[in-house]
C-alpha cells in the first residue's frame, strides 16, 4: 500500500523566513511555491522525500487552521503524508484496518512563478486511530524534480524521522502490522534509558523512541525530529557554522561507522541532526 513518505509538513509563522532558513539548512532551493485560501507553502524535494513548509498568509479557512495549530503547538513538524500507488485500494485497506479514513478528496496547487498546476488525491486516517499524529495518504498525478543545489555540501536525503511514543507496542502495531512498514530493529539501550524501534520505507527510516522512565501510558504520539543525510558531514557542518547557525561538534553516531552533529538553531522548532553514513553502506 505505502511506497514511501511523500512529504513531511513543517509549520512556520512566516513563509519567507522559513524558506530562507531551510535553504540555508538544506543547501538547496524550493521547487514549488504556492498560496491558496490564506496559506502559503514551499516544497523542497530531496532524493527520497519532500519537506513542505506552510505558513498563514492572509485570510481563509486554511489560514485559520494553520494559525490555530501554531497557537497550540508552535512552529515545527505537524503532519506526515505517505505516498500510495492506488488511493482507492489504500482507502479500502485503511477502512478494513479500522483507521477511519476520510472520504478521498481531490487537491491542487498552482505554482506562483510558473502558473503550473499539480494535482493529487488524498485521504487522512482518524487522529484517534493514529495516536494523535496527523497521517495523510496521497496519490500524486506527477512528481516534482529534485530541488536545485545552491550551496556546497547540501543535504541529500532524509535519513530518519523520529516519533516519540508513550506506548511502543501500540505504535509498533500501527506502523508495522497495520501500515505495513518493514520493521528492522527493536532494541532497548539501558544506558540511554530508551527503547528504539526502526521501520523502513522508501529509502528512509521511521525511528520510534520510548523513554523507559516514563512508563507506558495512553497519551499521544509525537513527531519528534529528523536526521538529514549528507555525503560529507564535516563540510556540511562547516557550511552551516559559517552561515551563522549554532551547531554541535562532530561525534560518532549510535550506529557504527556514522558521524553526526546537532543543529541547534535555524530549524523552526524541529529537533535536527545531520548524519553521514558509513561510505561502505551508502
């Protein structure tokens, strides 16, 4: 049913500030800018997924929803959209699995600069069934091209996206058994006081984390943060530091052969690390 992560949505208060910030972070430019119903969007396309920035820009129903979400949770990751090959079959399966999908709807977006229009069909699972995370399922009419690089040592792809959960068994059942993502790892690291579950789809990993000290509860899950994959982590760190972002020192990642650093500013509320995988596995 699911072929990958089509995009993740980050809410920002000002679209121009968001675009400028993520151009710096990613080292590439958005390939799509649009505005409709009082909401402005910008899309950055990487090798395995896209990042969509969304901000209020005027009046309208979409603007009201974005402002309400910003008031409630602030800037940061807001929703995920999975790519599916057949929206009708996906809707049928989501219904059979008790995920309460909305009726399939048509969507369209017109590029401000070119006037070109993109179309898609989508549905959304009920937030109750997805433990509070807004999950969309989307079939596009066409794909956008990769974002053009505008700086050296750009981000290549999304390495993994992190979901924090108070109940790892519940979340494993959702992403593994129900949505069919490929479960690769279930490991508890006592020294970190954390249980980690890894699911793979479309060339990236969903990392589910559970803090052991908090115990299990029926509270909501949360889209926590991201790890961006690069070819030369030292060069990317140097570029971001020169651009004025606060970054940590390089360190060894948890996975043998990886190097990472944390980006502490300029992410608009998204906990962010940058990672270089072992070249033998790239």
